[in-house]
C-alpha cells in the first residue's frame, strides 16, 4: 500500500485536531484512499507543551526548513496563521514541488494571487476548504459539484462569534457588550475580538468566495467591511417588529462586469432559511443559474470541524498523488488565464432597502422635517415606528425605506444629522428582502 507523507506547519488547536483525525481515523482514511497517510514531521516553535496526543520520536521539531526541504514530504499543511512567516513557507513549499493545504484565510485574502499563480506554474495544488466556513464543504461544492453554474449571488453567515452574539441579543434582549463578555468567558470570542466583531474575519472569507464564484481576482482592501459593535438590543427589537432578523452577512452579487462585495449587519426576513441559522453555526447560500438556491450549514470554526476540512483536502491531494495526475484542479476552479477582470462596485452605487433609527428631541414637527429631507433625496418611506410622546429628552424614530441608492441615503443623513433636533448619529442598517 502506497504511503503519502505529510508535513504539518503549526501545532496549535487546529494542528492538534489534524493529528487526532490522522491517528483516530487512520483505518478509515486508508480504506477510502487505498494508501496510508503518514504524519512525517510537525514544525512548531513550541516543542514542549503537551497537546494531549502522542507522537513518535523525532516527529515534532522547531525546524521548519527541515520540513520544507524534506524530499519525502509530498503535502505541506500550513496552520500557522497570519501573513508571515506563513506566506514565505507556503511559497517555499510550492517551489519545492509540494502540494499545500491551508486554513489561512487572511493569508489567501491578501496574498492569494501570488500563491495561486506560483502553484499553477509549479503544477501543484493549493487547497483551502478550511479557510471558509470551517467544516462546511463550500469550496469543493463551488469548484466541482456546482461547477457548471453561473452564480448570480451568494450570502454567507461566516463568523460564529458574531452570529452567537446577535442570537443572544435577539433571544435574551441583552446589549452587545454584555453578550460579548459572556462569549469571551465561554470561549466563543477571543480576548481581542476585533477581527470577529468588526467584520474583518468575514471579509477575508468573502474575498475567497468572490474569486471562486465569479472567477475573478479580488482586491481585499476594496471590500466594504462593517461590524456589529454599534448594534443595540433596541435595533434587534425593532427588527423583530418589522418581521426581520439581524445577521452579519457577507454579500457577493454579480452585476455585469461589476460585483458587489460587502460585509455588514443586515436585516433579512425572519421566514428566510438564513434567518434560522443561530448560535455559532455558519452558512453559505449560493444562487446558480441551473442549481437555483443551495444552502450549506455547519460549524464554521473549532478544532474538530476545521480539522475535518483540512483532512478532506489532504485526501483530495493524496488521491491525485495516487494516480500521478499532478494538479487536477486549479486553486480557484479555473486557470489564472481565465480569470475575469471584474471590478468591485462602489458602495455609493448599491441599491437596497434601509432601516434608519434617529434619536431626536421629543418635540412637534421633527418627523415632518426628517421625512422632508429624505423625500428631497428620492428616498421614500415604506413603514415607520414612532413612540408616543413622553418625558424623556430624546426618543427614537425608526423608518424602513423602499429601495434607494446608497449615495442618496448618505447625502440625506449628512443633512439630517446636522439638524438641532438630532441628538445622536443616525444608525443605518441595510435590508435584503430578496436573497435570490
């Protein structure tokens, strides 16, 4: 039986999960592959911490160069994270003719063009199922099972921390800061949660999905990114009153030679399947011209789910090695020469519905003033909520608009926010009523 040798860069939580899969499911892997997978070497700066798994003598080392230059290792799994030295190591592995499997969405969002081009020249695979959606097999679905489709759009809930926070705010009526504190205590949020709650992690994943679905190179820095830290329990309550759920969505849409690429809190109808994805679960909803809508859900992070995705990629590479077919599938599903020159549509050109919450002085005529400015900027009101007058100094007024262009909404809010009746900056949340 043939033996496939794997080298692992990074022995943290996910790396430990990969070792567990190889050790616990070695029989299953061998029977499905018709070959054995040998974890030949693990490189990590920390060679003393007990990870709870037993390794053969000499497997764990702090010598990454020894692993990368070992001619017997055919597949390198990169689980270091971050940009460097991960980028340098991955490119070195490719130059050495080794296939690469990675879970590093930040690396690929920033340096994917360079890495994918190098892999194509070298004739090796770069696989990254675990980089988007954890254990959800979304990338293989896009590249292979749904590869005959022209994708119109996709929508993703791609960060378990944010989804957990918004779910708890919805079900318990708590404020963002309180739920974030609970999430950190439970291990659902990092000590520094910025990448999660400000949408950066989701934007990294969106960049990869855009390239895969629309066959184009994406400049990550052009993706509009907005997090959930400004969302309040009051907004969750109003969303429910209007018949919506609030989610942090990654949105990709094709419009001719332009694409929409945005990450932001989004209200979606409460009877839509995406609205039912709660807690730490992730989901991606794809809309293809022949497949129609397809939705895949599961755990988007964590040791086991991510390790499962990593090993799925290792199996795919190992099957290619079994038949000596080289790199069977380009990293993005099509050759670099076939990528389309699509550009990202500016946010000011986006057309959607809007939830607007104004915090105003409680006095007569305020509603008419605000509605007047909105009308001057071609923004019509679909519905509204205005509380009864009371003794508080400021009260919320909430509008749900018809479809409007974002540049008009921004212009109107810039004018409204200067009014002396406005007490705080107006909160804007975009609304997606049609996810197909």
